[in-house]
């Protein structure tokens, strides 16, 4: 998928209507309002976690939720 980036003009809808940035709470509430629920939402790390720690935590969470990981036992190829 390709995106085309262009500078917004003065009559662009973003200036007339504005935009909002939703939070995680708003996201889950909108799902709940539509009768949906997320499959799972678990924390895999924070800003101090290394990339490898996040990867290992993600693999653990996915396995716990029934996903099958291809490759080695840790998800490595």
C-alpha cells in the first residue's frame, strides 16, 4: 500500500472539523458499545524493556492465546 503525503490547504476538512486522538479506554469503550470485545490485550513491555524482552513476552502471550509459532521454540527461524 502506498501513501501520498501532501500539505493540507486552508480549506481542508482537518481545519474545519478537526481531529481527535483517542485513548486505549476510548478504544475499548467503542468496541464494547458495538457489542465486540478484544481477543486479548496484554502488556508485553514498557519503554525500559529491550527489544528481545518484548519479543519473548509477545511470543509467550500469543502462545497463551492459542497461536502457533513457526520456527524454533522461541519463534526464531
